[in-house]
C-alpha cells in the first residue's frame, strides 16, 4: 500500500504485480482441443494430426494439454521433443519413433526377441543414411505397435530425411489405436525439399489432418493476462498488450514479464494497470523472438533494423535500406524475402487482385519491431530516421499545395502517420533541417488532444526544445514542454523545468507566459502532494527571489495558498494586488477565479457564480478556457452540483469526455456510473496519475472511491484506502475523506470513532476559515449524536447546517439539512420532520443524482411517515449503481413495511453475494451482523446456507472463490 515520505504524500494505491504461470494451459483453445479430441477418439479417424502455428502461439502448451487429456483417458503416451540441431542428424526423428513404437509392440511375448529387429535395422539405416531401410523399419513398427499416442513437439527442427520418410507413409495403415500428434511452427520457405515444404507435404498424406492454432482474439488476450497477473487488466493494459503482441501468447508472456520485472504493472483492488509513462520493454537477447532473427544472421539483421525505422515508407524503404547498409538492391530484396519467409516481417501487397508488388512491410509483432529499433545505436537510429524524414519531406515538397499530412506508402490512419513522422523527426535530431523539424514537431504535438498520447507529445516537445537554436525561442518551447509534462503526469520533470524557467526567464517570455508557468509549477507541486514545498511556494520570499513580473508572483503565490486551504490569506493577497492582475482578460482570468474560490470556501458564493458563467471565454485562448473550466468543474462537484457543472461545460463548449480524468471520475461517481468511476480511480491511484488535483479538496478522488466501496460492502478495502490516503499533520483539510471515514466507522458501529473523526475534521476546517464542503461533516455529526441520544448536540449541528445552506445557497447543503432535521426532529416535531422529508424527496428528484435520490427515498420511507412504496424506487436506483449493501437495507425495510420484495431467488442471490463480499473483506460474524443490522445467529445461519449451497467447507474457501471469480 501507499506510504509517507518525509516531504510529501505518496498517493498510490495497490502493489506491484507479479506474474503467475502455474496455470499455463492453452487458454482460448477449446475449439481446437475439441477438434483434436474428436480426431483421436474416432476409431476410424486420422492416424496423424499435425498441429501448426506461428512462433509463440502456444503449440507446446497445447500439445501438453492434449497429452494430459489422453493420459486421463488411459491412453499410453510417449513424447518426443525436437530441438534446434536435430536437423543436422539424419534420420534421428525416424529412429526415435521406431524405438518408441517398439516399446509398445503388440506381438506375443514369445516373439519379443524378434521385435527388436526393427530397432536394429533402424540403427543400421541411420549409420548408412538409408531412407528406404528406415522407411521399412518405421512401417513395420507402425503396423505392429499396440495402442499408443506419440506426441512430437517442434517437428520443424527435425531432420529433413526423417520428414521425407514420414511423407512416404500411408498413415491409414497404422495399427489400430496408434496415433501420431505432431506440432510444427509455421514457415513460408518455398520448395518441396526444405523443412517447410516437407511439412506441407506431410499434412497432405493419406490419413493425416491438420489443426491450426491462430493468434488469440482481444477477449482471450485479456483473459490470459488476467490469469497470469491474477488481476483483471484495465482497458488500456488489455489494449496495449493486444496491440504489441498481436495475440501471440508467447509475446504476451514476454511483454508482461518485461513489465512486471520492473514493477511497471500495478494491481489495485483486483485490477491491473499500466502507467501512461511506462515504456515498452525491450526483449532480452535469449527471447525466442530475438533468437529467431539472430538465427538468420547477416544481412538479415541489418535489413530488419533498417525496416524497423523505414518500413512504413513502403517501396522506397528498400533503396534507403541499401543506402544505409551498403548492400546491393538484390541483396536487400533477398533479405526482405527471407524475413517474410521466417515470419518476422509481413509483406503488404499492393492494391488490386493481380498485383505482384509489395506496398510495404510491417513486423509481424510490434514488440519485436520495438526491440530491434531500441537495439540500434543512437547514431544509427538518427541516421535512419534522417533518411526517413528527408524521404517524407521530399514527397511532401513534390506534392505541395497545402496537403495536411502527406500519406506514407503504407496505409496508415492520419493519427498514426502524424506520430510516425514526428517520431522520425525527433530521432533524426540535428541531422535534418532544424527549423523545419521544430515546426513539424510542434504541429504534431498540437494535434494530439490532452490525455490522448501525452508521452509522445512530451517527447516531441523535448526534441523541439533541443533543436531550437535561438535562446528566446527555446524558452517558448520549454514552456510548451512543461505544459505537456503536466498533462503527462510527469510531475518531477514539469516542476524542475518550470522552476528553471522561472529562475532564468528569457526576454521573449511575456508576463502572461510567466504567469502561466507560475501556475503550472504550483499545480504540479499539488499533484505531487508535496505540502512542504507548497508551503514554500505560498511565501512572498520564494517569489521575490525570482526575476519574474509581479503578475506571475501574485498569481502563483495565490494558487499555492488556495491549495493549502489558506483561503483568507489568498483573498487578501489578491484583493491588495488587484491592480497587478486586473489589467486585461487574459491576465485577470486565473486570479479572478482564484479569488472567487477563496470567497466560496468561506461561504460567499456570489463571485464564484459570476466567474462560472465564463463571460470572458471569447477573449481567452482555448487552452486557458480548458484549464479554468476543469478546475471549476471539480469544485462544483465537491458539492455535487451537477446542474451548475453541466451549465459550465455548455458555456465553454466542452463535454465531460474532454475533461481530465479526475473530472470524469467525479461526474461518473455523481451520476451513478460507478463501474466506470472505479476503473478510472484504480488506474489513477495505482499509478499516481492525477493530472489535476482539485483545489478545494485534494482527497476527493480517494474519498469518493471509498464511498463506492462502502456501498458495495467493501468496508475493509475502503478503510485501508482512507488510512493510506490520509495526509500528514500539515496537509490541508480533507473534508471529503474524513466524511467517508466517518461513514465507514458508523457502518461498523464505532460511533465514538466516527464522532472523533468528524470533530477533528471540523476543527481543521474552522482553523482554515472554511465553510464550503463542511455540510456533510455536520450532517453526519448530527446523525451520530442523535443515535447516541444527545439530541441537544444534534440540534446544534442542525443550526450549523442551516447557516451553511443559507450562506452558500447550494441545493446539496439544503438537502442535507432537510434529511438531518428529519432524523433529529422525528420525535419532538414529527410534522416538521414529515414536511422536511417531503421537500427532500422533491429536491433530490430534481437534482437527478441516482445514489443521492435513492438514499433520500429510503430515509423518507423509514425515518418518517413517507409512503413505503418509495422503497421500490430506491431499490431500483441502488441497483443502477451496484450499491449492494444499500439494496440489502432497502429489502429489510420492505419486509418491515410488509411490502412484496424481489423474488426469493433474487433475494437469496443478492444476500449471498453480499455475505461473501463481507467475508472476503475479513469481517467477523459480529461485525457482519452490525453492518447488515442483524443478530449474530442470523448471520451464522446465512453463512451455513451459503456453504451448503456452494459446496464450500469454510470461510477461507469462500474467500478463494470470490477472489477467483468462481463463486
């Protein structure tokens, strides 16, 4: 789990993944296994089954499973493994087959001495290299052997003489019960006498059948990764794994091994994630895909290296390869053909049914291509990339007329073509025209939307900065690079380069540029949760030491104060220096909103509502609008204000999908898309990829994640997350996280612990003069005190809620006040409580947030005399979010109200699922009883029924079944 350093908060959930291949069966091969099973089970079926597929497709694992199935049916089994070098030993495979068959000869005991003759003859045939004699011996053994299955793996390594002997066999004349199952790697060698030609002939002999093992599809690749990682890969990891390996299991193994050895894959809450900044691993020298190329030797390796850079250029790549390698055109053509025949490179035919020319070449596995390209020395890579760049530029110049991105010869989509060209220009560096390179790299970076391929953008802008010759222009390039580092979550780079820019700004950087740089440095520091550094950024002395204009100093310092929740200081700083920043739309855009944030935090929302109209958007650059809207959107969702957030996006002409991940998470959480919210939260927290920490409360992401886990019965996991994400003593208030912790403790029956958490959080908020965001704390404290029988204290909490609702004017605060007052006043003022509940139901439905509406309906139906039929609506809404614990409470309320609940089968299924989840969370029967609001005997009875129905013998077996998804 996460841990604290001396200086900053490490927001990282989960652990490094480890690869577990104990279950190495051929996943996704059910159809092929059935096909082989049917062949071998049929008495009149084929005597020879040839299993073939490309390198790494899983032939050995498949053959092993076939053998296990045969052995389970009582079939005698003999295995033969062919290895590299066997091909140089004539008739070796045939001899091994004769010896295996003679061990299972079906002749009577008195004839056993004669049974050795085929072996003797076979040995003599090997000495004489006599194919005819060996054929005679093998045929005799095949016709006289007892029931037996011989499995031969990697027969492509076998000697050609033995394969030729097998090709002359009539397998239909085998002795009854004799089966030969061989596996072979696909190859594309021409001719009849090479290994590939002989294998093709073998597949066509009488009594033989073939079974092809194709690469796995996306779903099977995902399932294989889940099996080996013991965790469900998220969409990004599954997609990247499939793209780099093309579904070849051996490549999947190599890729995941490379990542896990470096600790790049994180597992959080049973899901596996890869960081956005994670590089693709380079295959080791002894990897099968590397040795396959090494076995070809030169010039194949040199040509493959050239194609790893030049391949997408199509036919011109051949001439450029000849130029780079010094080979003749014929030698390059022969080498490319050899790479194609070895299955390392694919040839793309030109369009047209009668075309015989190649349109281009791609590597069979992108992972192999990456390894070869990374193996180039820096100067080799630069030279090849320069050749590619000049070729592309020449083609572009010849077609001028303002085309957008001149297409390469290989059909690439526009985004891939942009990336290819930018990568080549970045690698070429100073070997190409610097000015043109900078323009192209900057243009390519501008085409990529934030959050799409931030690492590539970072690389291109770094190259553009390095290629810029003039110091003034280099400062502008560095500023773009710092912004890219922010979006790529490369916090360390963004902060270091940002501070460097502020300490030594060039003369071409305007005060607006430096204002932007100041904000970026502060924002990146917030993303790192380095509160000590943030405290330094909040001091005047830190900024006064920098040679930057007052606009940058005031803006940067004010933002630092906001992140530290020092609202009053931020407001006073901006108020006293208004003449510094209120000089024009661009200069005032950020400070004005910072001041509005400070006012809102202290319960003065008027200026924030004004700034949220984005009245100045037409006068601001799109990037500035995007950044401002993202921050304000997160703040609005601190108070679950969906309507205001949607209005903000509409005003700025943005959609939720365009926002940074934290904003999308908050939207998904509030609108009931909890599965999507959990997936994004796991990924961000596991890889520390929070692109924009909300100004109001940096704990929003873990707090809302914990709330989802609680509603789904994942209490221990939620509590662990809260503990791991809690800030040190000098961190800003974490109202949302404290509220989630209190709810967890209340659910577990620890009212004292909940009250302590809530009062501590409220005291911290008061120290920071913060009102906004404390309404939930006061509402929970009212519930704790009323449950403890301290009605007077609960009433005081209502007074605080009343003031917050009046000051902030938010619907959320008003709703919390209505619900809390109904709980507190239900005995002393039932009419008021009833009216408040009625108003609360209407307000919740108007707001349209599923979970909030459902909890309000449940409260109305159970706290006061509201219609019990509200429980049906609440039950359905809880179902849309997957809030299984709340559905349980709603079913209990239905029974108490004598309402017809869901069917018995559905109820049993949901109860058992929830019980199994609570057991997996490590809760005792007493704790489970508290959570479910049952007595311990009822829990014990439910557990007994669960064990009986599932056939499990203990709680441990239930836990194992839940974790493996087999319950």
